[in-house]
C-alpha cells in the first residue's frame, strides 16, 4: 500500500517528451512569460489508431481501511442511513453513474492477513479482529466475501480479489477460489447455505499484495517462486477464466519486474505496479488543502513520473513478453497527503481539491497512451481513503473533484486510442517544469471521437489548435472542470466548489479544432 518516495524530478517533465509520450514540445523558457494566454498546436491522427483503451483502466480499489468500507460503502441493513441490504443507496448510485469497471478488494496490506473464512456465515458469529495495519481498530468481518461480491454485482463491476500470500497458505487460497467459483461440491454447498447458490464470476485474482513490503518483505526471487507455487492452485471451472495478477513493483524497482517476469512471466496474466504521488517526504507528505503554487507544481511533476515508470517497466515486460499478453496493472495509484487534522492517522482520510482533479487527468492521459500494455489501473481509494471518489459523513455524501474527472472520461472506456502529436508551451514554477497542456483522444464504441485536454497552468489560459486528420466533424461540445483556486474543494453542507459545467470554448472549422482552455482546467469534448 505504500510506494517509495521519489526525489525531485525535473526528469518527470523531460520524460513527457519521449516518443512513448507521443508528444513533441517547444524549448522551455527560463521563466513564464507575462502573457495571459499561451498557445499549443498539434494533430489528432485518427488515421493511425492505436490500442483499445480497456475500460478496466478506470477501476477502483476498496480496502478495509478507516471508513472506506464501514460507513463509506456498508452501513448494515439496520442503519437509519438509506440502504439496500446494508449498502448505502447514495454511494451505490454515485458509483453506478461512473460505470466502475472493476473493484479491487480486500486490500492492500489488509489482504496480507485476511482469512476469508472469518468473513462468511452469520454476521453475528463472525470473529472480531484487530486491524493491525490500519488504525489498530476492531474489524467486525461484517463485510466479507458475500458482501463484496454482492456489492460488485450491484455496481455492475467485475471483482478483483487479492489473495493472502503474506500469512496464508496455497490451500486456503485455492479453497477461497473454489468457494467463489465452483458450481458443485462441498464448498459450493457451503456457499449455498450462506445464501448464494449460483457461483460468482471471478475475473481477476491477485497472488498476494506488495510482497516486497507488508505482504512479507520478500526478495523478488522468493516472491517469484511463491507466485509460481500459489498460482498453480488457482483453479476455476472449465469454461471460465480467472486472470492471475502477480504482486508487482514498488514504483521504480525495475529489478522486481525483471525477476518476476523472468521467473514467473509464463504463469501469470498480469503484474502490478504501485506508485503514489507524494508532494513531500513520507514523514511529511504535505497538506491536502493548504499548499502554495510551488507545492502544486511539485505535486504535478511527481505525478508525471508515471510515464517513465510505465515506459521502463513496460520495456522489461516486452523483453519476456513481446506479444504483450501480460497486463501491466497499475493497481494502486493516486495522491497521498498528510491526514486531515484531528483524524485517526491510520485511516488515511484526506480532502480532495482541484489539484487532485489535474493529477487524475494527467494519469489517465498517460494510461491511455500506453493502452497496449496497461489494461487495468485501480485508484486508491474508492471512498473516504486517500484520493477518494466519494467522501461520507454520517448520512451526508460529497463527490470529489477526482470523481468528476472519472465521470467526464466515461466515454473513453473501451474506446480506440487516437494518437495526438502536440507542441505545448511550458509551465514552470521555480525548479518544476512541465508541458502546460496534456491531451488524449479516442474513438468511442459509439463512434464518437472524444478529445480530453488539461491545462495545468494555474495562471494562464491556453489556446489550443488541433488539426483533425481523418476526422469529419463540424461541432465540438463538452464540459469543463475548473475552480476559483487550485485548492478549491467540495465539502459537507456546502455548494460544490468544483463541478463540471457545459463548455463553450471550442469550435470546429476547416478540419481544425480550436479550444481555449481556462487556467487549471480539465475539458472533455465530443466531436460530431
């Protein structure tokens, strides 16, 4: 659950200029110019389409951590908070609106000590444990296998279950898979007695979590051997398939990927990468809401490190898997700040600002550019933890700026990537330098071409002119997400300060898309 701190990275901006980023940039100025609008130009190349942008790139992560599950997703059927069989109606409705493709559960570090049998059967008879990883609070096990699989079905999402390699056994893992998937037998009978006769679908199963850290502090060679061993016993009924996802690297630990792919690459269907955007150090990460422009620029620069990580881990994977059969799953990513004042440090509760919306868009743009290899990512986390989609407080619910970006990008799910060659001006604040404009484009399953544009500059608008190569369009409509300040956020009992609105700053004429992006904004357009 924890990714290593990365030092100051001017290289983050430089890395954005590699061929892998599909961008070309102008030379960086020594300092920002005094003009109020900067200019970017480029071409959307619809005649040279790329890979399918797997909908799983827009997936979520829900761990037994703080109020992520209890109070956030699950309140129990007896709660006064409106619910369906114990699941909050407001949260379910909001997540369904996102078309969440996949939910990863039960962790994270919590998975490394989770024993599935403690979470089945009558809830009032399940053992109460201590959550040793997160806050030292009691874990009731009220939300277990049945509750999670039911939750995924309520959302219309696929289940990605993380198995316990940390202190579990291959037999325990094998029996869990059988309990979930088997149509007949003793474990299927037990599942039926617990309320579910039909087996569930189990599209993905994680062979442990962070085996290099809270999952066992293992060397990569030993972890690869265990991956081979445990993965052998993940067996599902004939005619079904469960993808085996290996525990991947901690940010830039390229040796981990090298060893895992070399020793176990032929036994897995995916391998993770975990990377968190931490503005400061792990000891003093920085505030989620109280930050200046230098901290803002530093945060974005560290976020852009994702491009380098995917490119370099991908090159290692290509060596052993040139046909790209194995999925790179960035199954933990997002911002990580100091917790909000007067909250449990182990609950990782943080607010979510316009800065986080920009971070989200930058990451999604990177993921789509690497859609040939990256076919799933899981932001950390879904509700009330780290860079959450949703915040709850008793019966109240708030949609965060991050939520709104995911909602705006829904049309990119399963779309065909369209390369964009872009010449962008630069944004710089002190030593942090990066392109002002980030973009991605795709042709949706509905045939509509969508172009997403992000202006990271908090002070200047950006005028963008894109030649539409191979696209016949006469109109451009969409929405914009921006705010009064980079630190604006949505809070309980107040009108939303960061919410999408209709965008009128785009037009198409003579095969060219012209857009004026407000400062600090995310825009998603549909071309028709």
